[in-house]
C-alpha cells in the first residue's frame, strides 16, 4: 500500500508518519519509508542522529542511476537523459517490489533498525539555497515520483512517504500515486487551510483522503475539526510524553507509547488497508500517463529535445502481477 502524509509546515506530519512507520514495523510488515519533504527530518524522527542522517544517500543526487535502472530494456526510452520524473513504465521497464533486493535500494536505501523491526529508509536529499533560489527543487523529488511510478506493492506491504509541506505536493501528479493520503491538521483555521486545497485538487482524481487531527487538547478542538472537515476526520491525537522523549533523542520502547496513540495508529492502518479492495490499476496507469503527457507538453519535450508522448506504452498496465524486465 502506498501511503502519503501531508500537511502544513509544523503540523506534525513528520512525527506522525514516523510513528506510523514504527507501528507498521512493530507488526512485522515490510516498509519502505521515504522522506520527500523539503526539510529532511524523517531520519531523525526514526531515531538517527545528525551524523547518521547526513550520511543517508540522496535519491536526488542519483537520478541518472535510478533512471537507467528503471528504463531497463524499454524500447520506447532511448536513454536516461530522455526520462523525466513522470515517465511511466512500459514493456521492458524494470519494476520495483517492496521486499526485493535491487540496485536502486542498494544505492539509495538504508536499513533503519527500530525496536519493532527494520525498515528501508530513502531520502530525496537535503535542499540547498541553490535549489530554492536558482533551480527548481521539485527536480529532486522527481526521484520519488519515478520510484512510485515503478513500484509494484501488494497487500500488507507499505511505502510510506513524508511529503513536502503545504500545497507544493501538487507541483506534479505525485499526489495521485497513493492508495491513502493522511492530511495532518491542527485545530486552527491555518491548520485546515491545506485540507481545503488538497480536497479541491484530489476531488477530480479519486484520491482517498483522511484527516488526522493533531495537537488536540479537548472536545472543543475535536468539534472544530469536525465542523471544518466533516466525515474526512478519521482520528485525533493529543499530547504525547513518548513523542516528547523521542524529540529529545531518548525514545522509550515503542510498546510504551500511550494506548490512545497506539489505537490511533491502528485506525490509520485499518483505513489504509481498506483501500486495497478498491484498487484500480487501470485508472492508476491512466493518471500516470495523464500527468506525463501534461509535463511533456509544458516543459519536458523542450527540456529533453524528444517527443515524450512516444514513451507511453498503450498496452501496458501497471498491476501486481506485472512482469519486470530481467536484470
């Protein structure tokens, strides 16, 4: 299952995504955790110190390798230089599976040991002043979009992505790549503003969206969120001494997380798992192609000097039983 955590900066989405990742690991589920935020904090939230987090290999810095691996023997893609972040897979492309070993994971992922198990952690890499001032930083998150476009995940397998804060997630079609999107919102007008933006964007693409109320202090906060987001409010989370200790770099055993927060995480997993039966791989592939053609026309063709529409394989549908190219 592909799961995104979104929300405005400071909403607590990285903290909640890290708790959800810990919860999944504790159940023994295979997990790929991806930090696609501008500010890279997921590693620290999973217990890495500053030096360990700084040593994580940046996907954004390994785009040529990722592209070359994923294109495989696809005859519609002449080379890595002609791939962009939205390039869809086709016959001959190499697909990724959650539990396998492959060159992309070997190069870009690192195992993070949690007290409930281990997860693979992947990061876009740190964003520099140059990225924000001169170049478009979305080029780095393009590595994550390519990963999701080529990832074949099944029931009880999870890819959890901590997304860029605010509405920046809509810079491409990556927001349609998920089975479930959890929007973390504080009980304030600013806290729910991103929800309204996301709801509007998501409506036309069938994106499953649930709100997680964070920093909730009482019934009045719950009533406010319910009034603002209605039935999209899935669960609320309040103060956590466990999280406070984790933020100080001294996390207790995960089993000691407050019972109410454990129940909230189980609710998130149940909501995500419930989307499995309604998976529509054909729609998923159509949306992938839609955003590829849109990006090709707006900037990709000019950037690469080729007609990127020709990369679309009309007979290919990404699905769990899709065959990957041989290595």
